[in-house]
C-alpha cells in the first residue's frame, strides 16, 4: 500500500468517526424541542452531549486538516466548489457552539428558547448538508482540467444529492434518539424511544431510494469491489438489525446498528470513489495521485499521525467512560 492510499484510508476512517460520533450529537440537537417539554428536561438533553460534543467535532477538524496536508488539490477544489454549502455548515456549527455556552447565562424563558432554536437549526443544517455534499461527490461534479469547479451552487441541489441529505438527516435523528434512550431516564427516555421507532421506517425508505438512485446517477455498478460491496451489505444488515432491535426494545443493540450503518455507508462511498477523490462530469477526475502532496510530506505526516492519534483516541475514550452514566432529574445539572 502506497502512502497516497494509506492517507485516503485514514481520511475515510476520520470521516467514519466524525459521522458516527457527531451523528448522534446532531440527532440530539435536532430532537431537543421534541423530547424535552420542560426546561429541566431540555437541560438533561443538552447535558447528555455537553461533555463530548466539542470533542466529536475534532474528528471533522482532523479530517479536514489531513485532507489539506495530504491532498491539497482535493481540499482546494472541494472547499472552493462547495464554498456556500460548507460556509452554511460552518455558520451553523458556530451558532450551535455559542448556543450551548450562552443558554445557561440567563434564566429568562425567551432567552433560553432563542438558544434552543439555535441548537436545533445548528444541528439540522449540517445533518442535511453533509449528505448533500457526499451525494454530489459520489455522483460527480463539473471539474475542469485546472481542477476548478465550474458549476453553480444550485447544481449541487440536484434530486440525488437531496435524497442523500435526507438519508443522513433521518439516520442521525434515529441515531440521536437511541443515544438519548440510553443516556436519559423518565419522560425524555420514553419520548426518544418512541421517535426511534417512528423514524426507522422513513429512514429505511429513503436509504433504499438512495441505493436505487445510485445505480442510475453514479458509476457504482461499474466500480464494484470488495470494499463497497461489503459496505453496502453491512449498511443494509445493520439497518435491518436496528429495526429489529428497536422492535424488541434492545436499544443498546439498536444504537450499535445505526453506528454500523454509518460505517457501511462511508465504506460504500469511499470504496466506490477509490482511487478518485472527486469524480468529474467533464472527464477530469481528481485522484489520490494527481491531488496529493509530495512523498516527503506524506512520510512526515504518517510519523506524526502514528504518534499522536492513539493518544487522542485514548483520551476521548476515557471521556466517554467518565460520563457514561444516565442523566435523571436527580443528576447534578448545570443550569
């Protein structure tokens, strides 16, 4: 395995971790107005992700940094072509982070409602747009010989990509509902379990629609390989297993199922792309070779990653262990 392939795989792993962890994080934010009716319940919901939400976003920063250093042409084309969509995601994440910090600064109901709405939209917009972005990458976009995106923002809002956005949105809602079912107690827990049961079928429908459309809108059938086939099988099996586990009220297994669905979807996307990083509808694909940094840069990055990544993973694992207990009305809550 050459260094370009290694870093392509590492970036895929980083996006997997980001979507797995930030996925339930987004889901919790989206569900805040629906599972929590009183201020104390809303505080419980927010505190369920309070110690970990910012750590979850580090996966995105790391993936973006790795992309910038290992494949600068990929980074430049992606962030310039998808500028407005990524800008909206960035603004949503900034507003969301501010909302988490500012909500408790005043006990006024109007003040707290304002920031609750900010948390909702700050979670909803990225959950939708990440699916739209990955759908467009898989489908291919207008990239010319100079590695420049020559389409428009509205070209990105095609039906296939929008269905991809619905997949990530519904998947994160179910993922977040299952997390709340495991992390909370009482009324919030019951409402979260009910939402997971109600949203599993819509999730399955849009996921099936996305797979069917992929056969027509992408070249996935021409690029079948072990990785994307196993990814598809894993995603389908995990999603069906999630539904069965929810029906049997085995929410821990259901949460694992939605997590494995994320893993399968990422494997499907990156397995189909390889060795491309951004397919072009004009015939000028970006690949791991024409978009990569120098061999020396990749060597230095590899040494740094092998040294520091295990430390970061150990710290984040320790954080989840420390804050593993359920939150109840009797829990110590920061108001």
